[in-house]
């Protein structure tokens, strides 16, 4: 399957959130492709589009993927001091 057959179902900031979403989709047997600028990943900067990650799936899985991602919640880290 070529990358041009993939469509964007979500845009997130930060590699960790993208990987969590990817994991949820893959657990439902949906192929996932993460598209990002390498500079954002290397530096960890998430401003002005750096750190923006597009979550892409094949067109035929797009609606199912969107429904799954709407159910995913990521809790913010708590300060346990």
C-alpha cells in the first residue's frame, strides 16, 4: 500500500500522543502511518508546526479510525511530589 493511499484522520502535537493513538488503531488491525517533520521529533519543539504529527490510515479505514480515536483519552501526567 502506498502512502498516497493514506488519509489524515487526526493531527496531534508530540510523539508520545501520536504513538498512543497509533497503538490503539493497530490493536484494531488498522494500518497506521505517522507523518511528521524530523526536526520536531529530534528537538521536541512543538511550536509553529514543529512537533505536529499527522495520523494517517488507508482511506477505507478512515471512519472507523476516527471513531476509535474519539474514544481515546490521554491523562495528563500528575505531579507526585
